[in-house]
């Protein structure tokens, strides 16, 4: 058909015009003249064709692409196992996806990725305020799986200005948001801008009220990927439907290296100043930023103690509070008990009533 166009116009003025382009853009007049067997005045036909081509609406190839229905895929994957969800993620995105590893029980993600037999990437945010045990876990994971974690750090200038202006522990006075923005959010944003998708360890049971609607895969509603703009980053949550108990059963069975702080009452592990051990039956998220939430601070422990806990729970509370725990760092309640007479009094009353 391209040869016919050249003959009809007298010159090869469309040397790179393909069949699909001609079908989409060739003017009706030109097509009619071709069907009629040519034109008498090639120069006039060329001018007419150019005018029509300029006026014709241009087809945006990107706009005509069929968008992936991630909501439908999430529904399809929801009953699948974490291993199957992980395999789907790695198969779909290859080297354009990476696992976000915080140094806590989300190490299960690395194990699932390893079990797929596919290549995978792992990145972690080093805020500069992590626990020594977390750094030790990073090293253990790298050696156990034979991988190199891609560490991301906060901007040095921003961090320096924050500390010089407000000190090392400003978050205890005016909230953790500013520090997290400098040390976590912005570095994470930079890292995600190099990817098309990422994998997190978020679960529905971690924070009732905010994470109960965690799909196994979704279009990330907050961050952007390498292509930029809303909808440019896909987020997988393979552990979404698992409970903490199920995750830990998996870790124990598979012999996965874990953070030593978990054995000291720490469940949710973040930066050292903002993470503490939690008490029995206390929700794991109450071990983070507790000073900003009345239900997660000292008042909660005193309330629980004043209710007169009995049996094994009482023994655990007393042992944690009075220093029997073998945690190398000393449990948070242990440290508080040493300087808070009210806690001592409450513990003494509970201990005597439990005997």
C-alpha cells in the first residue's frame, strides 16, 4: 500500500509510513484517490493530503493502552498463599520490584522470595537511629540468603539541620512526624522513584482501624514509581491475611534469622528511641510512639496493674517490671520502674494480692 501511495503522489514523501499508521491517519480524499486509480496532479494532491493530515486528530498510543485492573487481580490473589502472591509479584515486575525490609518479622518476605527461586531485590531504610540488634539482623540476613541489601539513607544536610536546630530527641516534645519525614519518608520516596512496584510486610491485624483494608496488591495511593504520577507504583502485601502467630510459626519452621529484640518483648520494631517492648495482651502498635497516645503510654500500664492481674500474666508483669527479664537492653517497663514510684507501688500491691 505504501508503494501505491508513492506512485499516486509522484514522490516518496512518506518514506516511513507503516500500514497501521496509514490506516489511522491517511485522509479520506487520499484513500478515495487511490481507489480511483491515482490523481492527475500529484503536487496538488500532496498539498491536500498534508492539510488533512495536520487537521486529523493525533492518536496517543499511551492513552490507548489497556490499563491493568489491579482491583480485580487483588480479588483473584486474595485467597492465594503468601508464596503465590510473592511469585506473582516477582514474575510480573522482575528487577523493577523490591522488598522493603525493616529488620523485624517482615524477614518472612525475604524467605518467601527465596522460596520462589526467582531473582529478587531487598532494600532497607537506615535512619541512623536503629537498634544494634537490627543492624545485626541485616548482616545475618545477607549472609543467610547470599544477598546484598540496598540501604537507603536520609539526606545528610536535612538531618544535620534538624538535629542542630531541635536536638536529638525533639520528637518527644512535638511529635514524631518531622523526624520521620526527614529520616524515613523522604528516603523511601527517593527509593520508590526507582521502581515500578514494591513489596511490604503490612498485615491487616497490625493496626485495627487503619490497616484492616490492606489488599494483597494495590495501586499505591501515596507514593510514585519510576514513571511518575499517580498510579505509577504498585504495592504488594503478601502477608496481608496472615496473623502475627502465623508469621512466627512460619519463621520458626523455616529457621529464618530474626531480630533478637523479639525475644525481649519487642514486636513492632522501628528506631531505637521510638520503639519499646509491649506487655502481655497489649497491641503491638502500642510499642511505637507511645507518648503521643494516651492508651499506649504509662497510664495504660498503671491501669492494667491497678486492675490486679493474676496468675502467669501477673508473674510476667512483675518480672518485666522488676528486672528479672534477661533482655540485654532492659525492658522499657523495667527502665520506667526504676524511676517511677507510682509503678513500684502498683506492682507491690499487685504482687502481694496475687500471692
